[in-house]
C-alpha cells in the first residue's frame, strides 16, 4: 500500500506545481527607480525592505496581509510599535516573520533574505530604514541569486509616487483591481484639496518640526521632500523647504525666532503608551486618545524656542502623526493640513471621514487612535 501511495503523492505534487506554474506569467515592469525588471507574476512570496510597507500591502491583500511576506525589516515594531501591536492583535503570526535587519541599510542581513527564497524583494527609494537604490552590493547579490528587486516610494515624493507604487504592487501581486479601487478613492480625496488650492494667492509659511523630542536641542525641520510635500499640496509654504533640499535637517533657533512662521506643526513619533518612558515625544497614532495627544502637544510647546513664536501664542500650533509620510494614508494628512492652513476655504472638508473610510474599506485592522491634534 505504501509503495502505491508514494508515487501518487509525487504525481499529485507535480500536478499542483504544474498548475501553479501555469498560472504564473512573466511580466516586465518599470519600478520607481526607473529600472526595468522582468519577473513571474503573481508573486507568491516577498521580502520587505521596510516593515512599514505592510499596511500598503494590506490594501491589496486585505484578507491576509501576511500571506506573501517571508521576511521584513524590524523597524515597523521599533519605530511604530502602536500600529505594529494592532497587526499583532489581529495577525499574531506577524511575530513569526523572519527579520532581515533592524533599521537602516547597514543592519540588512543578505543571508537571511536569500535563505527565505522570495519571489521578489521590495525596497524603498532613498530609504533611511533599509536597503535603497544606492545599495549596489545588495542589488548585485540579489541579481546573482536570480531574485528580482523592485523599488517603491511613499517617502521622497509621496503624493506623486504613491499611485505609481500601488499600481506596481498590484501588477506583480495580481491585484490590479484592488489597486485601482483604492486609487479611485485616493485620487478623489486628493482632488478635493488640489482643485481648490489653485485659487489661493496668500500661502502661509509653515514650520514643520520633525520627530519632536527625538533631539534635546531645537530644532529639526522637515525639508522639501517627504512631509514637506504635504505642506505645498495643502496650500502652504514650507518655511525651510529651500534651505533643506532633502527630508530633514537641523535649523538655527535664532533664525526661527527672527523669521517666524505663520503656522507651527510638529510631527509625532510617540504614543500614549510611550508617554511613560519618552514624555518629550509628541503622542499620536494607534491606541492614543485625543486627550493624551493634546497634552503631549501642549507640553512640547512650553519649550522656550516655541513658546516665543507668535503662531504658538495665537493658537496656530498643531501636531500630526509622523508615519503619515510612509503610507497611502498620506492623503488624509494633506486634507488635515489644508484645513489648518485655510479653515474657511476647506470648511466642508472632512478628513476624519476620509481616515475612517480608509480603515473601513482598505485596512484589515480597525481605526483606533488619534492621528492629529491642535493645541486648542
């Protein structure tokens, strides 16, 4: 009986492999680094050069966002533990995904990445938390192993490259319909701001302080890239966009006091839970109440450099979740900032509803937290 069953098992396995291979199709795509890549699609396994790409993958694989992930960087849990805990609660196996590095290209483990034999590796352009388009040695090693690498971008030019990145992921995952369904929502919500800002003549200047509390000294500002793009799209002028061509950089406190901005916005890397250990951080994101968020902002505004700003004294001070920069949720951030900068023009805009729809229709975890707050 055993001699008969073993050949049957082999035949069945071969049949399943044949069916699976027949379903795969070789396609050629262009990634966000402008590279032409040929691979078999739909891909079944992937490694993520940033763990925080997972919520973007979830838009396309909402039923089980983990099913294709065979390795990822650990910065998701390290830098955004509140969102990670949401996923852990609903998908406990997230803790079983092999880690291919901590946070930063220098920590990337090529041996672990190759050992899990992914169909594709997903990396970010100019990523500060994993391999990027300048990681030539890593790219050469993947090429030698016959594993394609694709670059996406939610960070450097997020509002332009989010649709391109989602379409690229949809193409390789065989989830084109899901990608277009989300982007229909995304484009509609972004247009609610873009169509109106064209008429704005007087644009307020905005000082966006990056990762409030991370440094003891004042102040790290957002540059022209990353969340700096949100300011421009929302009808404002980034006070340090010209001086800082990249994502962020330190500014002179005397310069800040002399050239005062019309509006202050701080970005939050803390949470209500982390207020116990890092009370200097602004608290926003998953599992953070509005009361805790406002308390953290009011505390941050007592620093002498900020307390002297007219914008702070007159109540034009706000805080926003820092991780908006690395997710298609960014459309909500643009709406929020537009409403802060031009309250009359955008009086009917409802970013709260936009965020609610994002979670209800496109995420596998529920909305539970506060993602922006005003000082008053």
